[in-house]
């Protein structure tokens, strides 16, 4: 075979797509613009860089849709999951990742693959021929974004999300804060103490909310539209929705006991999660923000325990580019108007590291199969992979299409004839069915080769 698959963007999706195609025997070129051309969020030239939170979210493959997606990707020999597992950090039931060694390991594995080459260049136009996957993510280079907009018309757009701040651990006042995971969740002592908690009294909470509401925020530029995905809602936007929203969201005081004052229940708790293996950096969980840097420093200093904290990185806003996939893509993730081009990753309207890598995994397999002369059968919608790809390539309403995390709402309902089932039993039915169907689909593909 002489054909080569070209992948634009070596992020979560592009890296996984390259790995899957190369493992299927197809030569791959990854065109990655970093480090020559940077983005405001990436810091390195590594492939698969995690730009904000260091979490792959829940690793529970029986009760959680993203945990199920982890399972399916592992079953398919996914590189992103293999490297995330290898660089896992303690985080209760979540899969937190030591971001720099993770990205370096993904880069090394791809560069060492005999069928993969990595070219350091920015692609600025839609290619006319060949086999291509565009996986340029939420911060797609502007030239290519314009070319996509020209091809897609009004269907391509940009909006904004916000970054959570990262604190130097040794500047947290541990005479006020304490280490504990909610409900002491976790198998090991490390897991059970994975979070640092900062307690607030009612008066401190009320003053904090007042300060958040009054703080200077970064303005949007004229003509830009603003929208947020639910997993990354800015803290001040949550506060604007109601004074109690944060106390029932990221600052909920449940499942925690303050050892400095065990008899008094905190009114609200700010949690920080370990951000690197060394344990020197912690990110403030759920505190994405578009407050100005000056405002962030003074508002966050009001958090008991963080009064003298120094920040490795303050929060910020970011762009998210995505296409209207239900209109533009076919079920094989190909651009209807230029079927030699597939799209993968966050630009297709999935949301998050794991979902983006998952769509890379599928796009890589689909492209490789097509190049080898046999198209893959549709992925069952009963699987997490199938639920996501069905959603973006037709399941979602095109007119109101918005980026989506994987969730059980995307799956065909389980047969509940056995009567009203409780939630845990229902989720288990979803995940059991998905695992059986995913395993079957993987087997079908192998049989076809
Ligand atoms: C600031 C910010 C914060 C985020 N926070 C989170 C979070 O906390 N949790 C979460 O799960 N997700 C978060 N996301 C989303 C996350 O970035 C994506 O889910 C994931 O990285 C998308 O994977 P991807 O492969 O589609 O894109 P990316 O991982 O961004 O990879 C795209 C790659 O394409 C390259 N590229 C772009 N244009 C070109 C071009 N024209 N030519 C060549 N190369 C190009 C880029 O340099 C990049 O390496 C955040 C995104 C941003 C921007």
C-alpha cells in the first residue's frame, strides 16, 4: 500500500487517530503546528497536551458514561488511555493525569512508530485530494478556520470557555485547610487524601459571593458570541445564576470533616485537586473564570487557607471552534462536500479530552479501514463510542447543535420492562450492554481483516 493518511493536529484526537491507523498498517503523517505556531493555551511542543484540568473525569465503567468510554478505549488498544493509566495521579474515583510526562510519553510512542512521521507545520487550507483527518481542536489555526468557515458557511462558529487557576501547594495555609477526598473515597491513603479543602463560614461565603459579583471581568470582543459548556462554567457565571449555586456546586460542603474544627460544619468548601505527580501544584476545582488577573488575586485571597497563596497559573478565557457536524459530516465522519476529509476531536462538537480522543480513535480506524478497501460497520449506538458519534453525525438537532460530553442521555434507553429500576441498576444495564456490543463490534472489524 502506498497511500498515506494525513492528520492535521497532533492533540488528543489526532494522536489517537494516528496510533489507530498506524496499528492497522496504514502510514501516517501528523501535521502539527506547535511549537512553531503556538496557541494561547498550549505551553509545550508535545503532542496530546492537556491545556486545562488534569482530569479524565470518572473512571467508573459501571455507573458513569465517561468511565465507560475509558473502558471502550482501553479495549480498543487506545494510546491515550494507555498513557493516562501509566501517568495516573491519586484523585479518588477520578482519573487524574500527570500532564507533562503523559504528553511526552504519547509523543515518544508516536515518533517511535515505524509508520508515523510528525511534520512541524501549520495547514492553512482544506486539501484537494488524498486521505485526511482534521483534528485541530478548539484552537484551530485561523487560516484553516477561515477555510473551514468558507466551506461550511454559517455552520462554523467560535465561543468561549474558562480556565481554572493553579496554586503552588506550599503556599496553602494547612493550619486552616486539610486533606481529604469527599466521603473518604478511594482505595489507598493517597486517594482518600487527594484533595485539599478550604472551609468557609456563612459570613465568609457571603462576602466571597459579593466580591465575585463585583469583580472586573474580561470583556468579549465585539462580534464574538459567548457560550459555555456545563463542565467548565465560569465561577462568576455560576454566582450570577444565584447566591447559593456555588454552595450546591463546586463549593458544596458535603462528605468532609474539618479536623481543625470537627464539631462545626463548614458552610461552604473550596476544593483543590493535585495537578502534578510531585504534589507541588493544585488546581481549584470548578473555579474556571474570566475575571481579570488583578481581580482573581484579590478574590481568591478571600478563601481561608489561600490568603497568601501564589498562583502557578491564573484562570482565563478561551475560544472553542467547532463545526455543525450533523449537517456537515456523514456517518463515517467524512465531510459530505469533500469526502476525502474526515473531522475528529473537539472540532466535531464533542467536549473534553476523553471524548475528543475517542472520536480520534474512531476516525483513525474508519480512515484506515477505508484505505484498506473495507468500510467499517456502524458503531452500535448502545456503546459510548456509538452514542457520541451518532449524536454528532445526525442524532443531534442541527439547528441547535452544541458541544456535548458523553452521557447516558445519548444512549438508546435500556429495556425497563422489569419494572421501575433504581438509577444504579439502570446505569449498570447501560454499561453491561455497551461492553458486550463494543466487544462484538471490535471483533467484527478484526474478522473483516
Ligand atoms: C483553554 C482550554 C481549556 C480546556 N479545558 C478542558 C478541561 O478542563 N477538560 C477537558 O476535558 N477539556 C478541556 N478543554 C477542551 C480540550 O482542549 C479538548 O477537549 C481536547 O484537547 C480536544 O482535543 P483535540 O485533539 O480535538 O484538540 P487539541 O488537543 O487542542 O489538539 C489540536 C491540535 O491541533 C493543532 N493545530 C491547530 N490548528 C492547526 C493547523 N492549522 N495546522 C496544524 N496543527 C494545528 C494544535 O496545535 C493542537 O496540538 C479545554 C480547551 C481549552 C482551549
